[in-house]
């Protein structure tokens, strides 16, 4: 059976949403996208899936709210997190779903007791039908130091969450249609439908303006989930209507990254 054909069996799904999915090119809030994401996750939940959401956007929203540069990460994150949560609260409220905000750091995965408490909280929330929305606690943890970090960005956080909750599928939603074999601006560029095993990261397309990771980090996180944790991942365009339903339905959409064992 083809890998995409197995996605309909995924029971625990981690969805990561990038900043550029949630903000328009002019910096405005894409409220219709928030509603679309909430509707799609509600559909997954109604169909018996356990869903956890990792969302960027706080820094971009904070920069917009304060009228400052997004390079002031800690300040923008502190100001933007409440805005991000309120937008999700409104969108999910329209489909009758409660949400919960969790800001996490490396220590929540390194320290055994904190990791256990995080997993216990996530389990209780999902049992209650609540959608956990996780984000790195950038207001506290952001640093320019070169010391190794577990969570380099929210894409890697999503991979770590997928591993921690034993997810069947990681979906990374961004502002392009997947991983391209060349710069998307080139006329002959096309989306790579499926990647298994190692891949040369230099083939990834340029870094995004507001998000710290860009498509390169998304590919790295997807490969991390697939190769290290045996989690199937899909990188797709978060602006595509019913994107989550189409992924679960096995449609040829985005770039699927799978461990060799799944093949």
C-alpha cells in the first residue's frame, strides 16, 4: 500500500502552522485562515482523531501590534502571544471547541519530571476534547547564543511533540505548496511529491522573513520526525482549502516525508 493511502489511519496528528500562513503579505491578520484551520481540525476531531496544534505567529503579530521590528523577538513574542491565542479562541469557539495554551522550552523535554507533567497535561486536555496549542516560550528562551538547543524553532518543537505523544502524522503548514526541486519562482520548479531517507538540505527554498526557520527548517524537522522517530510528515500549503482533509484522504498534495521502514 502506498504511504499516502495509509494516512487515513492516522489517529494522533500534530499540526504545525507557520507565521506566513496566518499573516497576509502586508502584515494583516488572515482571519479566514484561522477559521479554516479550526474547521479542518474540528473535522479531524469529529472523525475520531486526536489533534495537537503547534503554532508560530506570536512574534509577527507582536511586531504588527507594537509597530516594531520582528527582530525584537522576546518583546514581540510577549506582546503577540495573547493576540495569537485570542484569534484561535475565537476561531475554535465558532466550531464549539475549547483550546488551551502551552508555552514550552527545552527544559520541558530535558527534565524528566517536567516532560512527564507536560505529557500528562496534553493527555488530559485531548481526552476532554480540548485542542492544545503549543508554542516555544520565546519571551524567555530566545537567545543568540551558540549553545546546542533541542528546540531550535517551532518546526523542531512540532517534531519533538510528535515524538512525545507517539503521533502517527506530523503536518507542517507553510506558505508554499511543499518542497520544490528548485526555487519556486523558477518556471520549471515543481513540488517533490515524496522524500524518503536522507536529503540534501541545500535544495530547500529561501528562508522566510518573519519565521526564524523557513522551508529549510521545516524540511529538517520533517526529516527529524521521519528518520529519528518514525513519524510520517507532510509539508503543505496552509492556504489550500481543506488541506488537512485532503492529506488524510491520501490526495497528492504537498511533500510527504516518510521513514524508509514505512515503504
